[in-house]
C-alpha cells in the first residue's frame, strides 16, 4: 500500500465534525458531514433506524463481513428548564466530572439555530471558605445565554429537551504535532474508520471481505447504537476504533492508563465491557509488527466501548478495540497526536487487508 497521510481535505473534515453539535440522540448534523465526505469512497451507504451510518466497500470476496466502528456522539447535556431570570438548567448526556464545567462555554441547539452560553460560576469574592473547598455539582449549575428573562430566553428558541454541547474550536497546537478540541471521543474513531476505507480505496489495495465502516450513535449513554448496527451489518468480526485514555498526564498512575501521546495507537487488551478474542488480539499485534506500525498495549479497567455490544451480537463475534491515545477526555479540550491518528488508520487498513474467511474462522476454533 502507498503511504497514508491525513490530506488537507480530511483535516478540514475532522475539524468540521469535531466542532459540530451532537450529543447522544442528536447526531444528525455530524452524520450529514460524514455522509458528504464518505459517500464518494463507498460502494453503498446504509443506515439503521437508530441513526448509525455505515459505509460499505466490497472487496474481492463478499465474506467475511468486517465491521469497523467509531461512535459520533459526544458527551453533552440537555435543557431541563428555564428560570424566571432566563437561566438554563440542564442534565448530563454522558459522563462528566462536575469540576471541569464551571465557566466553560456551551452551545445550545434550538429550532431557531445555535445559542452560545456560559456555565455560571460565582466570583471568588463571594465564596465562603467552605465553598472554596467543595466541588459545585452539576445539578446546581446554570447556563447563562445573556438573557435577562425567561421570555427572552424562550424567544431565542430554547426549549426543554434541546441538546447542549461544549463550545471548543478545533485548534492545531503550537508544536504543530497535536490538536486541541472537543468530541475527539469518538469522532476521531469514526474518522479513523472512514479514513481506513478511503485509504484502501485510493491505494487500490485488495481486501478479501466486505468492509463496513460505521459511524455509530448513542455510545455515551450506554452503547446503544452498537446494539442496533450489528443487526444492520450482521458482522463476522468487529474492530472498534475509539479514543484511549492517555496516561502521560500529571496525576495519572501509569497502571490506570498506559498509553502515551505520539507512541502509536493502542491495542486494547481489556476494557470494562469486553475481554477481546485473544487470537484476534494476537493477530492485531502481529500485523502491527509486520507492517512496522508503532503500537502500545493498554488495559482500560473503567469504561466500556461499542465492542461491549458488538462482541455479544447473536452467538458472539470476535472483536477488538484499537485506540488513539487522548489526553483529557470528557472535557472541553482534549489533545491528540497526528501521528497516532495516521498510524491507527494504517493499522486498521492493514488488518482489513488480511481478514479473510479462513482467518476469521480461526479466531473461534478450539
Ligand atoms: Zn466517551
């Protein structure tokens, strides 16, 4: 295969999808961007009734059916009420640590368009010594959209049930090698899936199977999209492309997160939702070594992935998670390394090239 590189167009696409608003259940804006970008490289685009979008590329043989899946929802919130003074209360969609929220900007998507707001915080002058020691909990927070009455907030189009997402521009860091932004978890994984398909298409590489590159929905509220996308694809084997928690951050114990930025994608040996098929895991390691792609092993004791559902499809399906090390996930600004993204695409493509029927059958023999 020729060299894979993240083209200028691909980088612009990644920026657009990461900046789009799309908490669980509200992914259409993101999915439309995926459809516009990915349909040219696919033989067919299919969709299930929960919303997940799948790009199909037929290889030299129809079977096995290889599913590569990344989720396109992001952790966000939902409007629960508007106060008389025009403040917005909200409930989380996905897991948040309350401490990262105060004074952060958010976008509320309304039927009239997007409304920018900020999560309110008390000035230090007014905090009692006890208050300074405490984490303010999310259920005591408000979004200020700059309105001075309930009516004014409602006139902006804001209603109970509207989705709220972090506001965080996609930015290349000063080193030029890393990116800062939101929603890398897991639009980056879905990006890796579609880029692996594009790479196979543009390099003309043969693959003895049918590839299904999926952008799944509603992962952050319990792997829901993965449950229905299995029934759409009827996969024989699954590769889930996800962000992995980078442990090269002060305060993180290496035993809790092993991956380091820039040292290659991770082959996830374990997560809270799946013990991967061991032969598929060993195969992924072999392929990485053979193709000279840097990789890291990781174990995620806390946290599940779409693979948690995909490996339990029907009578069980061999599944593995390939991760892109990411710092500060589930916050407004995460950081990832360009090389890790590119190497994840290469690793997934090299795996897909080698997954023929005999190989996939061998994963489940005794
Ligand atoms: Zn997540």
